[in-house]
């Protein structure tokens, strides 16, 4: 029988398996880190998109709009935790909560991965845009954090109503 027709030897198979294990050991942590960064980038992009939509709706309809954290799509969550989702509505009567007559523009429940936490600025439980597109009050910061308590990024809205994103250069603890 010719050696080429015999197939792999046990030693060859063990060497190939050892090389595969070494490569997987190196690749899996890198892939996990990449996946975590992609989840954070997706959450920040989604938030900035919703904020731009809220600002555009306020200007278009000439009515205040509110983007607030929500876990049921009907009430704003007062704690400032954006992890469970959010909703966008026109606030025609300026009471800062959705009423049956208000136009519910968008609801995103559990839009992000369960691996992320999205705590917002204390004392600023929602984002309110005025008809001229401003977001009066203090700046709003929504941090994007992993479950280990590390800050992966943040979405910051200034008083002019413009959101921006930032990522820490070195690992920092998640505020809130």
C-alpha cells in the first residue's frame, strides 16, 4: 500500500489538533473583545439616531418631543436606565409623559444586547427637545457599559440638542 493512500497518522492528527487549540485560544478572547466593541458601537449609533429623529420631529411638528427610557412602551422609566429600551413621543400638553392624545413616534424595547448597561445622567431622566430643536437644561450623558462595570463609550447631548459620542482611551469604571 502506498503511503499517500494510507491517510493521516495519529501523530499528524494530534499535531493538527494542538495547533487548532492554540489558534482558538488566541482568537476567542480577541473575538469577544471585538464583539463587545461592536455591541457598544451599535448602541451608541442607535441612540444618536433616535436623538436626531426626536430633534427633527420637534422642529417639523413645532411641538416638544421627548425621548425617554421605557420598559413597556407606554410609560417613561423614571430611573434614567436606558438599558431596557426607550420611546419617542410628541408632548403636546407639556406634561412630559405620553398621554392618549400624544403621538407615539417610536418605541424600541430591549433594543440592545443583554451584555450592556446604559445608565443616564442622574437628575435628567429623559431628553426633551423644544420646537426650535434645542434641548434646554443640563447636558445629558448616556454611558454604555459592559456588565463588568467598564465604560465602553458615551452619548452626550449638549444644550443645543446635538448628540456626540465618545470612547475612553483607557479602561474607566462606569459611572452610575
